[in-house]
C-alpha cells in the first residue's frame, strides 16, 4: 500500500476508535437500534472524510499528512 492511500487503511487503531465511539453513543442513548450500532461499528468513516476544519480556530486537519494523521483520527 502506498503512502498516498495508507491514511485510509482500516487499522487496529481505527477499529479501536470506532469501538469507543459506539460505546459512548450507546451509553448516551444515541444509538438504540442494533442495526445502527453495527453500521457505526463496521463502516470505516475516516476514509470518507480526508480533512476537516476545527470549529474553534478553523485550522485544517488533513488526515492524508503524517503530521496531522493522529489528530485527524480523534
């Protein structure tokens, strides 16, 4: 896999972060349907959003760069 697309790989880290997200959403009562829980737990959404802007300072976080990758995942 090239560096150009390795940022989108579904890794142990991305699976763990998804599991934590699902647990938090279930605990908050935001997901009650088992089908939605499954979707949130299995779809690697990080690959669909390569970059975003922080709402507090409009800083671009680009998951395709090595410098921003860890911040971007969280």
